């Protein structure tokens, strides 16, 4: 009928609908599913973000280590490096001589790098200076040169 | 009786008589397969990205913290060889730099003291500290003497064994001609033993003379040893103007 006014649904109907068996449970299930899905999505995205951050940090650390190594390689020069390597070679030969006991030839010492030879000459001259000027030479006040730890 | 084929292909009465719209899809509803494909693609992309990130993390971690050593490369510090991990390489290089620092300053100081004709008080840990070059040289010379003694001991021991053998043969020998020959051989071995003992005492054999490590010859120009020309033997160890 035209003009007939349909009465508005009463609130009691909605409340009664909620009280109907299954409706409330369905809503709870839907909410739980939505929350579960959101948590899973967040976890998945978070995992990817964490992995990306981890790989970025790992790359950063690797490049930092490489850069540090490059900067350390600028010093000292090859001559000083050779003296350190000479020391290692002496130690290696001593170790080898202790291990192999059935040789029929005497070992030859490792040849000396240029800087070490200069140091040896300078030290030898200093000892000669000592013997020429007497046992008690003037004690200098020059500072002791020590490498930093 | 109804045709069974028609009954199968037709819709059930309950559906046909209902007032609800009947939609029949052929295959799958539109966009439904697209969504499934999109989900699979997303999962694959996610897995690929995650794998890439994990691979990068693993690679970088291994590159930095690899604990292994490469025995084919000489390390001036480690007996095992050159470390492969970047962290250990940095540590090794720091140690080398600490050991080698101020060597030139030390040399200048000693030269200046020589010029002023005074006793130098300058020291350098690489040379004079425990485990330094001076101590290692002393140890090397002592070991060389020990090797030399061992060689003489073995030589004299062999001669002693020969003498004992000749003496045993001589005691059994009844033929005077053979006995004379054995006596001659025995005297020869005894002379040789005496010579070896003398050489041992006086260091008379040049072939068995130990060269003091402090008097070793200078590195040859074309030497490829890392302690002679490290810039040639290990060019990767030097960067910038140091190379």
C-alpha cells in the first residue's frame, strides 16, 4: 500500500539476533581470523624487513672491514713489512730445524732485507763506537723509540 | 520413465523452483584464478627475497669471520698461513703495523748516535724484545750448531761402525795378505775419523760451517721471497703509495 509507513526495527530485534545461537560465535570466529591473518601478515612482512636489515648490516660490516684493511695497508712500507716477514721466516726455520734432525748439510740463514741490513750496520757501528771510546760512553738523553702496543 | 541423461544434465528441482538467481560458471569465477596465481607469485617473491637476504647475511658473515687460514700464502705473523676472514686479516695487519712501526725512526736514531759517537739507548721491540729478531737469531745460530754437531756425530758414528767391522774381520782373518789389506783399510778409516774429530773441534770443514744469521747475505734483487721483496711476493698487502 502506498504511503504505508513501515515501523522501524526495534533494538530488541538486534539484541535478539545476537542472542541467536551461532551468530555471536560466527562473529568471534571472524574477528579471530582477521586478527590471526593480520598477525601472520605482520610477521611475514616483519621477517622480510628484518632479513633486509640484517643483510644491510652484514654488507655494511663487510665493507667496513675491507675499508679498514685497505687503510691499514697504506702503512708501513714494504721495507718495514719485510723485516716483520724476516722475523717470521727465522722462526719458521728454527721450527723446521727442530723437526728435521737427519740433514747432512747445515742450513743457510734467510737472506736479510735491505732495511734490516742497514739497521745491523748501524748497530754494529754503534758497538764499535763503544769499543773505541771506552766501555762507558756518554749516556744520551734521547728518548727510547718504542712501537705502540 | 525419464531419460537418465536428461536427469543428470538438468538442475535439481529444489534449485529450479527456488526464486534465487542461478549462476553457472564455466571453469572458475572471473578473477578467482588470478587471485590464486597472484598469491602464489607473492609467496614465491617473498621466499626469493628472504633467501637472497639470508644468502647475503651468510656470505658477509663468512667473509668477515671465516676462521680458516690459507697455508699456501705466507703470513708474517701466523705460522698457519694467511687468515681468510677479514676480521683476522685486520687483526694480523694491525699486529704487523705495530711491530714494524718506527723502524725507520729507530734507524735514524742509531745513526744519529753513531754520528755523535755515543752509545745509543734506542731500542725497538721487533729487534730486542723477547721473541724479537735478536733472540731468534741467537736461537737460529744455536740450532745451526746443533745440526752441525748432529752431522759430525753421524759421520763419526758411521766411521766408528766401520772401524769396529774392520777390527772384527781382522780378528777372524788368518790370511796374512788379507790381514795387511784390512790393517791398511782400518788405518785409513781411523785417519778419516781423526780428521772428522779435528774438523768438528776446529770447525775446519767449510761445507759444515754455520753462517751466523746476522751475517747472512743481503736479499737478491730478483728474490721473490716475501721477507725480501714483499711488494712482489704479496702485492695485495700494499695499497696506495706504499705499493
